[in-house]
C-alpha cells in the first residue's frame, strides 16, 4: 500500500508551451532593426511559428530523444557487403526536416535571407544543437561551389531546397540534399596544408580519384561532401558524392563514429577514401582559397549556435528563479541572485546582438567588415559560452546538475563551437592576418565602432586602448588573443550603446570596460538596474 510522505511544492513549472522567438526581446529587436521593413511582417510570422514549435513540449522531447539515442554505425549488411550507413533516431529526422522546412539551408535565394536564417537558426538551435551541423554545412557549401559554376548550377537548387529528402540515392533523384565537409586529417588537424590525401586526375574532365582519410567528418549520411586533397598542382577542393549517378555507392569507408563529450545526436566519423570519385571545385592548388568562404559561413553559425545555447541557458535560469522560493522570498528578487542573472542576460544579449549584426552584414555584402568581425566574434562568443552556461546551471542548484533539467546537455554542448572550424588560437591568428594584410578590413571595423563614438566614455577609452595595442607590433602574435578579445568586446559595446536599452548598455560598459568589475558572473556594480535587465530577458510563458 502506497503512502504519501509529503507534498511536492516550490518546484518551477517546465519552460514549455511558449514562443522562443517573441520571448527573446533582443532577438526580435535585432530582426526589426536590420531587416527591410517590407519583409518584416512575413519574417515575424515565420519566426513566431518556428518559435512556438521550438517552445513546444513535443519539439523539446524530440531534442531530448535525439540526444539520448546517439546514431549507430553499420559498416556491413548481414551478408558481409560494405554499406557504411549511420542510423539516426526518428527524432533526429524530425528535427532536421523542420530545420530544412524553416529555411535554414535556403538563405541564398531570398531577400534578407541571411538575417532571417540567422534568427531562425538561433531559435531552432535551442531545441537541439547536434542536428544543426548538416544544416550549417549545407548552407555554407553554396559560396564554395560557386567557384565552379557548372557544379553550382546543378547542386545549388538542391542545397537550397526546403524539402528534407532522407536516404542515400543519386542526388538527381532527390528533392533536396544535405552536404558535409572533410578537411582535417590525423597528422595535421587545423593545419590542413599538411594533408596527405591524394587526388589523381581521371580521363573525365575535372574528375579525380581520391585516396586517403579524414579524421573528423560530421553528418556522414549527407549526400555530398566538400573535401581537401592533394592534386598534382597542390591542395585542392573536391566535391565527393555519397552515391554516384548510376546508383552505385562511392567508396566512403566509415571506420568509426567519435564518442564525443556533447553534440551526441550528431554523428562525427572517421572516413577513408579508396579510389573515391570526386569533382574538382575551383582551380588546382587553390583548395584553401576555395573552401574558405564555406568556413567563414560555418564560423558565423558557431557564433549563432553559441548564442542559442546562451539564450536557452539564461532563459532556463531566469524562469527557475522566477518561481523558486528560498530564504523567505523568490530567488529572482534576491539582490545577489538578481546580479548573477543580470550579468548572464548581458552576455546573452551581447552575443545575440553581435551575431545578428554579422548576418545583416552578409546580406549587405560587407566583406571587409566581416573579415575581422567574424573570426573575432567566433573567438569571443564561443569562449564565453561555457562559463556562462555553467553559471546558469548553478542558478538551478542541484536540480540543474540533474540530466532531466536539460542543463547538463547545454553544458556538454557549450565548448564545441569554440573548437569547430578552428579553435581559439586559429581565430586569433586569423584576425592578426586580416589586420596586417587587409587594411580595408581594419578600416571597415573602425568605421563600425566609430558610429558609437562619444556615447559612453568607458567604451571610448576601451577603443583608444585597443588602437594603442594595435599600434605596438612587438610580440603581437603572443598578444593575439588579447587583441581579438578587445576587438570583440568593443564591437559588442558599440552595438549595445547604439541599439540596446540604456540600462543594458550602461551595465555592459560598466562591467566590461569600467574599473568596477569582477572576473566571475554576478559581480556587476550594485548601482546598476539589475531588475530591469533580468525582466527584459525573462521568457514570457
């Protein structure tokens, strides 16, 4: 006979049944700020529809199931034939299908496409991060393929389709395709110029046979991959289809799947090429130059992905503290907890504001600005993600450390974007290269931050200090992280001073540039309007 030992009280309700888009004021304002007014009504409707789906209990369960049931590799069928297939949980397919339908691979074919996609990516990424990988690479493959117009003419309509067509078949028989990417190898990692995979020309014009391997190849069930290999004239970019047009499987030998810290719904594989058919993309010996546009686009998605994780973490923390009582009152009303939540909200809003500014720059063709802004943002936002998510988890106390809360999944995911597409040092050195070799990039950056000159004395001082730092070339490589951090911070500060409410901008400048600041979250000056900042970030259910 079951007995009742206690009543369950003082437990917050689940954060579900809400609109993830409209509940995010910083995101809504960024869309309204950057998007053509003629496109706004339609974009709001699309994003709100996606936001309601993302905030539904059903979609949240899809994300949980996809993460809890990682993909499984089948190298051979029952008869011993090589098949090299990866099986995903049905929830993975539902997530990918919704992302494709929502236009996460279709930015290139509609006005304001990059901004609209970025907002959708940030919304849908709060459900599950793993399935975003093939969506990101498919989106990013388009500019690289345009280096080979005949290939782009065939593949771009498939890549930008809003129909998810799962399964390995010839691409010509599919309503839409997904793409992956293979750059790194065992011996080199990010140093792709040390790659040893060989590309031997075939009789067919532009066709090659690849022999070698890739150490990290995510989403291996994609329909095609852009890879780097050594042709006679040097490192070159190639398109590798999984299935050839006659229906035969292209040799694409999946050796094993990585057992990763997070991103568990997504498959990351080690693959080998053994006479694998490929088409060259761009000129021989220009592989890095050809694929760099794809890398830049996926770096933007690293910023967006981290911003999504940060937003979901702070939403969960504020939601919990809004309902949870302790020591005689609601946690959200406790001055110290309010300070922590406000600091987290500042970090999240700064990440979102910067990410959407970058997306708008893609739409506007601001290549010089993006040359510095993208690697700087990728460096800083992704670096801030892990400590911020960890602090948000702590706001839930022991409840946040339990898997059912969803916070451990966010925390496991949080370091990934700092590693993917070049870790911190790679980004910082890339910023240095742009500063040293591309004066138009520095000029575009200075014009951008110059728009806020005089609005906040602390920001002005930070900009002056940055310019002094840039004027000193002694030991500049060892200072690359320091310089990149300052670039990202003054860019965030400049945007918030121009566009955010006064209390948000004041708190950011005081805590990121002022003398009265601490190293941990929750050390904002006590005179700031923490309550207003928290209320602005609170998800309305």
